[in-house]
């Protein structure tokens, strides 16, 4: 279990193109000096400034596009910085979105502070824990593995978030 990923250059001769840096670091939020994964997960919520993204179909399309682009953008970042570099946070973005998509599919998503906080904590908690099969994909040391370990963590995070939201609704009479 790693709480802080390192950012060391393993191949200083390899230059990463601007597009790969932009997407893999999710608009450069991955360059935040501490807790870049947490910052990336928080940055995932910016998409909800666009009301159409609160629609599960639109979010699913965005998820698929960013998953594919993120996988390809991660390849050159790994060539320069090694396995699962701290600057790559697009995996946290798709993981956070997938957690929300699961809660949406169950009918418990509302764009409010409680749902945002619960899904954020649910995803980040399971992303840090790296339970199987997330741990399996994390050990693959490929761009697809980087992306899929967060999608697997999102499944656990989504289910846990549903239970937490139901519990909070009953406790707080929401």
C-alpha cells in the first residue's frame, strides 16, 4: 500500500508530448506537490459544472472517451517516469466517475455535498487499500493496468457509497 507515489525521471532522454501530459495529469493537476491522486479525484467533480454531465449516459460517454485517451496518454508518461507515476491522475478521474456512475445506476445520486463527499471518500479509500482485483491490475505495470486498478477500486467504492448514502438518508432524514 503506497500513500505517496514518487516522481522520478527514469528516462530523461524521453520527451512526453503536451497532449499526453495534459490528459494523463488531468489538466496538470497531477503536478500538485502532495496528494496528487486526491487532487485528481477532486478535479473529477469539475465536470459537474456542466449540467448535462449529471445525466448517466453523458457521464458514461465521457468516461469511455477519457478512459481510452487516458490509457494512451499514460504510455509516454510511464516511459519517462516509470510505473504508475504520481503525475498520472487521469486514472483517479475515471475511477471517481465510475464510482458515481454506480451510484447513479442504483438511483442514489444527487448532485449535492453529501453524495459528492461519500463517493469521494468511498473511491479514495478503496483506491488506497488496493483490494483484489485492483491489486492485480496495479501490479501489471502497464498503462491499462494503471487505469483498470482504479476502475476496480471504483466498484468497491460505488457499492460502499450506496450503503453509506442509504444509511445517511435514514439517519439524517434526507
